[in-house]
C-alpha cells in the first residue's frame, strides 16, 4: 500500500471540504427542514475534513482548519440567506465560498478606487515582505537568556506582518476583479481593547455582529451580547487550534473571554488629546500580556519559542486534563508512554544489563532531549515524556 505524504493529505482534505460545501447549493431550493438537515450534513463533512491529515503534521492541519472554518461560516450565512444566494447563482456562490474577505452575503463590500488599491498594494506588500524577513530572522535567534524580549518582538513582528499582508492581499484581490473589504483597520493604534476589536479582522467582525452580537441583544443588552460574541469566537478558535493539536486545550476560549471582559469595560471610552497616546500604550501592554494565552495554542502548532521550557504555560497543558479530538488518542497515548531510549552509537559489551531507566516525577516536560553518558555508554538520548523526568542509573 502506498503511503500518502502530508501535503497530499492536505490537498485531499481541502478537496473533500470544497466538494461538500459545493454540494450544499442544490439543497437551497428544498424546504427549510430538509435544507437544515443538508446544511448540518455538509457542515459535518467540512468540519471533520482536516482530520484526514495525520497528527504529526499540525501546521498542515492548522492550514486546513483555517480553510474549513471559512467554509463553515459561509455555509451558515448561505443557509440563512438562501433566497439571496439562489438569486446570485451558482458561479457567484462558488466564488464566494473560499473568499475570506467577504463573510456576509448581504453586506457586500464597496470597493475603493483603483488608485487606492494600487497605492495600498505598492506600499503594504513590500513592508509585509520586509516584516516576514524580520520574523524569519527573529525565529533563528536563541532567546534562552531573554524570554520576555523574545515574546514581545516576535508577537509584534508577526502581528504587524499579518496586518500588512492581509490588507495588501485584499487590495490585490480587488485589482483582479474580486470582492473584498480591507482585512484590518490599523488595530495597532487602537486606544482601547474595544476599538482594537472593531479594527481587527473586519470580515469576521461583520459576521459575528450579524449572527452573534445582534441576536444576543446588540446595543440594547451590550454586556450579554459582547460576552456571547467573544464566547462564540473563542469556541471557533478552539476548533481551529484543537484540530491542529488533536485535542481541546481551552486557551483560546479563556483568551477571548478575557478580551470580552476588557471590551465591556472600555466600550464607552473615547480618549482625546494627549490621553490617546497613553491609552494606545496601555492597550498594547494589555494585549501583549493577555496574548500569552493565545500563543500557548500557537506553540502547539508551530514552535514559537526558541526553547521548549520557555513555554511557561505548558505545565498546565497536560493531556489528562484535555479530551482528545478525532485522531488525537494515538498521540496522547504515545505521550503517556513515558520514556523512549535510542542509542546512536556502539556500547561496550555487556553494558545493556547494567543500564535501566528510572522515572522521577518532576513535572510535565514534553519531548525534551538530553544527552547522557553514564560510564562507558556514549550518545544515549533520553526523551522526557509528560509523565516526568527520566535518567539512567547503574545497579
């Protein structure tokens, strides 16, 4: 049997999700109950499609989950606006599905002038490329001596690159005839957390406003509506990172609840004059501090810190405390297995009888490798599992 490579599995997952989403269009003419059943079935196939990718490729599962969450959002919107979607036709529906710059069918973005898009693309694309180069450079440095500086510089560079790159991509997509709104609205200069989330990911903001904030009470009951909206956003992010990691972690939900409380506390604040700069700085510090929770999940997908022990929240993230998602049981069982020992060079005759592995419970350390040379044994690598620290001793 031929084994498929992870990239082939990614292509398969994307294809399965896209076919399932396209199959929903003919059901828009059905009665509401039948259409709802079709929506649930198609959404289930789309949502589970990233599980076709093996767990040892978390970054590819993350990419697939970003694609599928876009399709899931579109399927819900189309299900709610079936008549409008039918009036636009299949080809518009097909182009609408993967378009992450337009998430609410009835809120079609008004395009800016062509000159604006050319200027935006010409300025933001080179700046985004420069920031990507800076990000690559930052991830090559050993930050063992300065964890806080590593975190602040990496987060600042990554977020700035995302803001510039997504807005440049939106401008480029409009120039080739696509429908797109700007993805970001300069969130780094927001004076309050509430203003930050008005500026961050504008298409998602519009979707959550229509289908979470307004139904939950909107401006009539802003506290309840805001908490429900950020709770839903937290669940969505739990799905994205949970699919990638193979298990539910809880960090995304906690992060968005913290942000939701901050938004409630600052939604009526409108600083003016000299107070603006102070508020921008305070918002930056708050977002940087609270985002530690967010980047715990990021570090499970792509190594964000230069050393595993620098992920200071890892000691809370134990597989025994998190239920597995589909495909995650095998990975969790492997982590619970304890210690794996690998020899990379010859050992003296008879040495195997004198060596044994002894577990010592010193906390949760995930796959930290150390080199041990007891007596005449050379290059004995001990992998520390999440059950604790292990070392070798002689009888």
